[in-house]
């Protein structure tokens, strides 16, 4: 429905029609037909008060009736949070401070890889009281890292590079909208995808993208896994390993967009700097829907990685010796300080005592396999990577492929494809990040990338 049609139905211009347009998008995404949409809006105009509590039309109904939106009442004092690391971007610190003003905020933490995000900074951890914040989970719901050590000699990185390259390029896909013509199979497709109208309507898309890697900072790469103890059921030494980074693809983005809009509809009172931190009550139907959709996206993201690693290993005729994975951009129900809270980790990983995780650097620096220490002040969390030091736009404007290729050659890295905005210089020094979280994790092993593929963009990297 267009703006003119909504006005013709009787919705006043200005804020009411602006809110109505957003509500129409939500209704359409939920599968509401145009006739039913018109019927509901007409009924709302006739009796706005009856729709004040409607999760999609409530804000519009209040605006039509001239009723004031609920007033924003911040916490009397900011929720406490601890910052790890120094020289963090001041805008990301301000985002964390703003998030701690939310009336639903309980406690927070800011990881040493923090940088500017939407609403909550990337690297931000926020515990809330019985509400979930879609944008504090993130757009790429349940984005993950997965590493498998294969029974192939490390010498294959030099002697059989073409074979390894073909395995990556044959068994996954990169880029926005990337999908498989011959769809992959996985038991996640047998789950209940009707838990949300968004997952229901996007199941076929999700199936087509199953086993793909997306764009941005997502990658699949071969490298050297180095361990000096028996922690991983293999002897000390160097091994060939496969490392991947990707998430819930287009369906996860659709879930995030739909429920973020819904949350904003329910909380029009929030000031501009907090609008992206609008929340959904966990006890509401919408909260149950989002939580179920988020859990499904977690399973789907894990399935993506399982498909990538299974098919690459099968392509190479290899056996898996070690399998490690963890995810970020998710929310968990946890107990902290004796209270049950919802812990959002946006660009941060769980680091409970003994919990394994993977913290990558850049395409030219190591990833570290870590064991959590269960630090209380961090809400048992750690960074999810090195973190950016410049935006994608700035990277494209200031960096060059010649300088990137020079650094990659120095580190012995063969880059198959990537965008310039993912050049190593766009990221923090991973060892400095690790030095700022020794209270959070213990390093147990390392992975050094040697053959890297990301979504291509711009000028191709050349040797």
C-alpha cells in the first residue's frame, strides 16, 4: 500500500502515515494480503484505541488517535559495564554507554576489538532483563567460525595448491545472493521453519544458500594449525586445517530486519541514538517468535559450515582429526550475579570456563584457538576477532592492492579473491587484541592462513 492510499483511507499525513508505511512493510513481510491489510487498517482508523496494544499497528493507532506515545524513561544510573583494551573508537564507546542507559539494561562489557555498529557496537555485550534486542544480536544472526584439522600433509599447501584451491571453489559459493543450483542436503531442513513468517517464507532461499559463504568479511581458507600439547587429541605439531567464517545468509538478515522494525514500532518513544536498540518482551508472542527464529538461524548457520567442511573434506578424500567451532551475533539465557538475564553478544563469543573458541585476525595474521576463563566482568565473553581500524569506505579510498599483495607475499599467503576493504591493513593487530584479553581466554593453538578465498570485489588480487 502506498502513502496516498493510506491517506485516502483516513490516516493523517505526517507521523501517522510514516508509522503506517512501516507497519505495512511489517504486515507484508508477515504474509498479510492486501485486502486483509486494508481491512485491519480501516478497523484501526475506526477505533484506534482498540489497536493500542497491537504489535504492528499500535504506534500508528496512537498517532491516529493523537494519544501520546509512552515516554522514554532511562535508567537513573547507567548500567555498569567494563571495557577491555585501550584506544577504542570513541563512537563505539559512546554506543556502549548509550546502550547502558536503556531501562532494560542490566550490565555490559566492551571487547578489545570493538568498533562502530548499528545500535550496539560490534564487540558489545549487553545483558537485559527479560527482553531481546534484535539489533543487539546483529544482522547476520549466529555468524560463526569453524575449524577442521585434516589428515593431509602440510606440504600440500605448496605442492598441491591447485587441488586445495579447486576444493574451495567447487564446494562453496561467495557473494550476496550466492546459491547452489544443485541444493545441499542437511537435517536442518527438517526443522520447523514455520516458527516465524519470515523463516517460513524464506525456507527455499535458505535451502539454495545452504553451504555458501556470503560476502563482506566471510571467508574459507586453508592454513597451518599449530599445537604444542595434547589438548586436541592430536600430538604436538603442525597440521593442515580448513577455517571458515559465515553466518545465516539472506534469511538471517530478513529475520533481523523484520523483528528490528517490529521492535521500533513497539518503542517509538526511544531517542534517536537508541532507536536501533528497541526491544521485544520475551513474554510476548513476538518475543517467542523472534527467539525461535533466532535459534533456527543458529542451527542453519551451523549447517552452512558443516556442509562446507564436509564437502571440502570429501572432495579431497580427507578425514577430519579435529573439529572446533563457536558463534557470535546471538543471545543466550544465562545466570549472572544470581539473576536470569538475556546476554546479547554482538561480535563477541562465549568464553565460559573451559569453553573453546576461535578468534581470527586478518587474512595475513593468525587466528587463535582459545579456552575461556569464565571472567565475570566480561559476562563470560571474549572478542570475536581483531576488529576493524577503518571503515570499508575508508579502506577502499586509502588502501591499494600493491601494498596488500606485498604484505600477503611476506606472510606466505595466496589470496584467491577478496575486496580491498578486507585488506589486512584495515584490521587491528590481533596480538595486541589478545594481549588485552588475557583475563578472558587462554590461547591453546594457532592457525596461520595460507590459501584464502573471500567474495571478489573490485580489482582482483594478483601475485
